[in-house]
């Protein structure tokens, strides 16, 4: 019989192994020894520990998709409450406009082009030459807006969002209690069988 611990038998086996058949024989023996070692270690594994009710409930809570969705819905509703509260604060808007003429504007208004009156004479009194250079122009506008007439509507909207957040919180608790109830029933049914 072949003992994997005795090294004196290996040279005899390797010496007999020549060609393809010998190589296949050596590989099959090595594979057999490895499988034997794996089966021995598998037989020595520690038995699985018993699952307690608390662990079962904890596992169910952490892996339940509906419960995770209900938790995300709570977070979404809380964000909606925060968003509704921002409407109470003043809003600041800043506008900045910059422009420049591509070419300068030059034009002339002739004397009396806008009319001639007996009391004042011609308007303008002499020819007026108007020159607008091509230079950059910037306009800045800063506005602050505070809703005063809409405060009642905004407060009602905030209360509505708070109620929706509380509703989603209660829905989460309902899902959680239903899940815990199902886990307990299944756990006790397995214990009774």
C-alpha cells in the first residue's frame, strides 16, 4: 500500500513512470492524495452553531428589501421637509451681464432735425455729432426676495411634508413588525417540528 508520508516509495513510482501513461499515473496519485487530505480536514470541521431568535430577526431586518425601501422613503420624506422649509428664507439672485459693441457707433443729428419752434429756434441749435466707442459695458443686478403673502401656504406645505414623513415612518414600523412576526412564527414552527 502507498503511504504518502513514506518518501522511500516515491522514487520507485517515479522511476516506473515513463511517457504519457506514467505522467498521468503520477498526476492521478497526486490528485488522490490531495482529495484524501481535503476530505480528512472537512470531517474535522466544527458543527454549525444554533441560530437564536434575535439573530434570525437581525438577519431578516438587514436583508429585507421592502424594509430597506421603506427606510429610503423615510429619508426621502425628511429631505422633502427640509426643502419645504427653505422656502421660508429669503432668496438672493445675482445677475451679471457683460457686453461690448463690435464697432463704434457714430451718427450726426442735423440742426433743426427735431423741429423748429418760434420761441426756441431749431432743435438742436447746431449739428450734433454723437460717438459711442466700442468698450465693454457690464450690468450687475442683485435682488433679495422674501415671500410675505405666501407664508401661510408655505407653512401648510411644511406641515403636509411633516405628516408625509410621519406616515412613511409608521409604514416602516408596520413593515418591520410584520417581518419580525413572520420570523418569529417561522422560528417557533421549526422548533416545534
